[in-house]
């Protein structure tokens, strides 16, 4: 009997008019980023609107949180300690898949709009997103600390602008020492500490042109690449020597 | 002007790289060292991953050495025969050194060994050279135009397989040069450098070669050892960044030419004092880094 009541309640909550009164519709200024020789980081504009099939609900204000996560990588983290008077690596730990880049942006201070439970459920802040099961382990804390120091993990509160409770926009800066791959972008719509809708998309970052060519050559035809590197070096050394001889005359 | 390096996968200012190449090139031309022991730490400093820095500096060393050696060839300050004998030992040494390197890499202590090698060898060599050159200058001042120094008869002169090295004015056994070449090749492969800073003093103090010939001959030898190292890194680790090397060597070859000119104008003893001080400075820096507690105990790395 009770299960049936719960099932009914659940079904009601899932009805369009009830549970998803507000939906997010979003777009990016670019869904592909090309790494060229003069690549120096990139800025992506993320913008969107809140779609409603009901008048704007009263009470709790609307907030938007946007996260961008870079390709995941397995890292080795080493710890130094003093042995025989010198500081050496004494311990190495392989840490599972963590994003090489992670940024969280929001309309207001996260403490005000995102209760810990919602955060855990949706894995929004770096603390909840990056290996939450290893919380408290020194290696995991160090990884987050190091990435934060390199500005690869960031939190930017209050940089998403929301106008008329409908239109929102922000820009995300991708660093210049970017890793190739897919950058997962998530947009959350929150009201009263609950995520009422979310949207996900991927930005593809890829080397192009000479960057792509050199990279492929180095990995697929390593010997040719090596010989080419030597030939360039030899030619330049000789060229400079000749040029200086002519100059001195 | 920022430029994105395809293998290092970082964006760096192109002029910074040109500058680093230039400084190291000047030193290379002046002292006949490849400059690997300076360029590698400098590249770490601007944010190039260590593996890429080590491999790419080997490539840049090839270029600056070619440029430098040509200038020396014209002045006939290269002992080709000695260079080839050293090289024979050097290639064997490199091959052994790379095996040692890979073994230590598997054990996860390659960084420490490289730094310790630097500190120990730079320390010993720098100190010995400094003392020797100060003594030489004092001698020169004390007895102006005094008697020419008598050639010492070392135990190395009693070994078999004697060869004539005309450019060096030596008639010695081929065994010591081959051994020196091997030692330097091995250390070069382990430390990721050409090995000139070990080769030059070894030639002066162990083989008794005249300073002027030493530099050209060392450069000649370094071309091939560094070339071999570059090829090996490119083939096995894919860590040679051609774009990075290109920028470094544009600065480097120009610097090497300037350095060679400075070197020819300076007195041999002065040259040795400056090289000794430079070697000691790098040694102290690396030594302190090992002794001082680091700010961050953890590091990320492949």
C-alpha cells in the first residue's frame, strides 16, 4: 500500500508542470578550440536562458552554476622527505582519474546557494568532484593544492550574470598550457538549494596545423622526426658559422 | 610573443627562449661546453616539463656545437684524431648510460641521481679548476717570463697502444682518451647533457692537452654524443620538441659565435677561472635545493 503511494507521489513530481517548471537552454560561443602555434589560452562565452511554462515562482531566488572539466588523467604524486640530510622523493602514489582542469563559476557565493548535500549529489565544487572518496588523504589534498596553485582548479563566485531571472552569461578562460581533449561543460539551475535543471555539453580542444603535424610526426614516425631535428640543428649551426664569417669580412 | 610548443604542450614567450638560447650559446662558444647543465635548469624554470627540457636541450647542444666547432676548425684548434678516439669511447658510454638511466627511472629515483651527479661532479671539477687556475695566475705574476713548465710524466703515459696526436702535441696511449670518452658519454646520458663540462677538465688535467685545442675538440665530440642522445630520446620517449629546439638554437648559434670571439681574446687562465666559478655556482644552487626544506613536499609528475 505504502509503496504505491510513494510511486504515485514520485510520478507526480516527475510531471512536466510540477518538477521541471524551469528548464535551461544554453549555448557556447565555440564548441571547438584549435591550438595553433600562437595559441595563448582561450576564452569561451557561455550563455543561455531559462525556459518556463509557468510564471516565475515566488520566493527563493534563481541561481546558475557553471562547471568546466578538462580531460581526465592518471597522475603520479610524489612526496619528499629528509633522508641522510637531503630532501628526496620517498613515496610515489598513483592517483586515479582526475580532470586536468576544473573551474566552477556561479551567480553568487557558493556557500549561500549550494548546500553540501546538493553539492555531493551533483559533484559540483572541486572538493566534491575530485576524488571525494579520498578526502583527508594527504596525496589527494596535495593534488588539489598543486592544481590550484597552477590556476588549473579555480572557483569564481559571482561572475555569472543573470538578468531578469531569465538570461545568464559568463566567460571561461582556458589556460595556455591546455591539455588536448574534451572539456565537459555543465550548467546547473538552482532554486532554494536544489538543482532544478541541468545541461551538459562538450568543448573539443585540438591541435591544428603545424602543431598537429609535428605532434603526429613525433609519435608516429619518431625516427624521421629525430633525424629531422638533428638536420635542423646541424644546418643552423653551419648556417650561423657561415653567416658570421661573411659578416666579419 | 607567446608560442605554443607542440610536444611540451605549454605556451611560452618566444623571446624568453631566444634569450636562454643566446646566453647558453655565448658560454658554449667561450668554454667549449655544450651548456646542457645550464639550459636544462633554465627550461625547468620557464615551465617546460623536465623530460622535454632534457631531450630538447640535447638537440640545441648539437646546433651550438656545430656552429662553434666550425669556428675552431678555421683556426685549426681541433684535434680531429683525438676527437674521434674520444668519440669511440663516448658512444659506447652513452649506450651504457641510457641503460642505467632507464633502470633508475623504473626505480623512481632518477631525479635524485641526476641532481647528485650534478652536485658531485660540478663541485669537484669547479673546485679543482678554480684552485689550479688561481695557482697558474699567481705563478705567471710571480715569475714574469719564467721558465716554461716541464711536462709531467704521469702514469697514463706508460700504457700500451701509443698514438701520436699531432694537434695536441701528445704521444700517449689511446686507452686514457677512450676511457675518458666512455666516462663522459655515460655521465652525459644519465645527466642528459653533452658532458663538455666534464670533458674539458678531463682533457686538460688527465690527458694533458693544451687548453686552446681542448675546446674545439670537446665541441667536435659533443656534436655526436648530443646527436646520439637526441635521436634516442626522440625515438624512445617522444620528448624532443622541434619548435622549442628551433627557438633555442636560433639564439644559441648566434651566441656561440659571439662566445667563440670572446674566448679567443681572453687568456686561458682567465677563461678557466670563469668556467670554474660558473660551474661552482650551478653546483651550489643545486646543492642548496637538496638541503633546504622544500616549500611543497608533494610534486606531480609522470
